[in-house]
């Protein structure tokens, strides 16, 4: 990358960058206080101004140390300012947002991944965050007639999402050829560039649409950069395959939505998750993931009528929302990304272990609802009402073994080594993860009492609009946290057993 060093000492350049950024913040305060410009507008001014500045940093710094230090400094400064309600010119929004913290954090992550290996990817990721995000907000807020939707917590608009897609597409089509020309790299064939732009724009759209509380300042640049990395590192045939896997993830998620196994938000989250896991891992990662989602969705569909009996007790119904999708599949996504950068086969086994735990837990829960005997508490073995967290039955426990076993069989074969040993490790890890889920549910998961019907429930609101009272557990440990602990532990158990016995 050509460097245009203004100063011989890069720490002087660091000081200049710091002063300019603080100048943007100070000027936003002047605009807000003196000219009564809305905080939303001054925030976007700072967002775009700082975004353009830091995007230019690869041209002005040889070392990544100074830009990384700048990013880390503003992660801390912005967190403190947000907590103390300072610098309102850059923090004021109509909703709670951590976007000013996620902005420098995403820059720091992209520096770590791409500063030396491929600065083009980092620059394009930052450009998409710098322009696509505020444009979506501006267009979405001005176009009041546009169809609006909520995939997680924040309300989004079709107009805003369309702007994200089109602007991301334009940034890839314009910036990548220019940067390749500056770097004296061979030009990208037009067919490859078209596919690359489409893939990046699609994940940018999903990353922005499912975001909440300013997390699009993290999801938008990171997922855009990662997909750009995948596409630029592939030949035309591989690029077509990647787009094909993205289409398959959309088809799979749509099918689950039609089966009423996913909410609209869960469908969008599954599309994004599948796009990366399938594109990174290929067929060997697709089969286990598809096995989990399809069989678990069908099983949930079968048990739907039975679960209506427990509707008043459990926190959520049979349709998985976006939080449930990532509580069950988020660990798999993280492992897939780590696998992309390392290529370690152990990470594939951990991926299987995480899914085996999620499948065992889901199957144990769904099959257990058909038990004719009352559940027993996993620790005290006392009888408990059906639907109680930590309650287990013999039939439900058999679901642990069936779920973990079938999931492991769907993916164990491409791994070199003793298939029997690896199979046992993954299955046991999955079962232990599901059992840990039950233990946490019995001890730490929040349980509430409805003041009207005096029933124990996982819900914050019961009997239409009655707030419930916490009677046991930790308030922030809900069913999604417990599921995340289950899938995380399934992967970690594989790691432990692999080093102990292989």
C-alpha cells in the first residue's frame, strides 16, 4: 500500500488524527447547542467524518500500532462518555445505542485481520459502515410510507434496507477496482466483481436489518469484510458455489419459516448464519447444520400442540426468534469463522459438538413433552410440574442420545483418525452440554411467580399484563443464555476430550 507520510514520526500522525477526531466531536456539539441541529444529524456528521478519516489511515500509516491504539482509545472514551452522558453531539439518538462504542471496535477488529494481509478488505468494510449505515437511517426516517419491520428490537424500513444493499453494491463496484489499480494488482474480471458485489451487499443488508442498539456498526463492516475476503480469495467457480450456498441457506430458512419453526427475525438471522457457515465449510458443514435445523424444526412442529399446555410456563413458544437462532447456532458461526482463518480440523469437531449439544437439548425437550410420567428435578430427583426448568424424564433423556447421535453421524465422516473415537467424543460432548443446560436451568435460570394465578413461569409478564416477581435464579439468565451455555459447553467438551484422549 502506498504511504503518504505527512510526518516522519507516526506518533505525530497519531496526535493529528486524535486532534481531528476530537475536533469533529467538538464541532458537533457547537452545531447541536448553537444552531439547534438535532442530535441524530450531528451524530451522523461525526460518523461520516470520522469514518472517512480512519478509512484513509492505511495510506498514512505504515504500522498498525497507531491506528489500533487510536481505535482502542476511543472504545474506552466513548464508553465513558456514553455512561456519563457527555458528548451528546455524537451520542444522541432516538433510541438506546452503543453504536459509538461498536464503531472503533469494528475498526480495531478489521485492523487486526486485514491491515497487513489485505488492506483493501478493511477499507471497503469501513466504507460500507461509513456511508451505508447513515444513508439507511436518513432515507428510512424520511420515507415514512415505506414498509417497516422489526427483526430483533429496532424498527427498520424497506427503504433503508434497500439503500444499504444498493450503496454496499456501489462501494464494492467502485472501490475494489480503484484500490486494486493503486496496489498494481491484476483487475478483477467483471463476472467475478458482479458476484462479489452481490454477495457482500446481501450480507450487509442482513447484518444491518437484524442489528439492534447500534450493533450494525459492528455487524455491517465485519460481515461485509468477511464476505469480501471469501469472494476475493475464490475463483469464479468457487464464487458461484458461495452464492449457491447463500441461496440454499435462504431456502432452508424460508422453509423453516413456512413450517412456523422460525419467526421473521429468526429467519433473517438463520439466512446470515447459514450464508457464512455454508460458504466457509462447504458440504461437510452444510449437512450437520441442515440436519439440526430441519429435524429440530419438524420435531418442534410435531410437538407444537403438546407444548400449548406449557405455554404459560415457558418463556418462548416453538417458533425460534433471532436470539434463539444465535443461542443455538451462534457458536457454530464463530467456530466457522475461526476455521476460515486457521483451517484446524479440531474446530470442525467443536462445531459438531456445539450442534450435537443443541440437537440433544432440543430433542430432549420436544420428546420429553410426550412423557406420560412426571418430570423429576435433575439434581434433587423430586417430581416437578411439566415445563419446569431442570425437569427431566426418561423419555426426554433418550432424546439427548438420539439427537446427539444422529447429528454426529451426519458430519463425522470427513475427519481423519479413528471414526469410533471421534464419534464417541462428539456424542458424549453433546449429551453433557444438554445435561449442563438442564443443570443451569434448574439452578441459575430466572424463575418468576405470577401474582394473579400463583404459577411459576419463565415469563416477565403473565396472565395478559401482570408483571411477575423473581423468586429464584439470576434475572439476566434466561432461556437464551442457558441455550448459549449449552452450545458453548458442547464445543468446549470436545476440545477437552480431544486433548485428553486423542
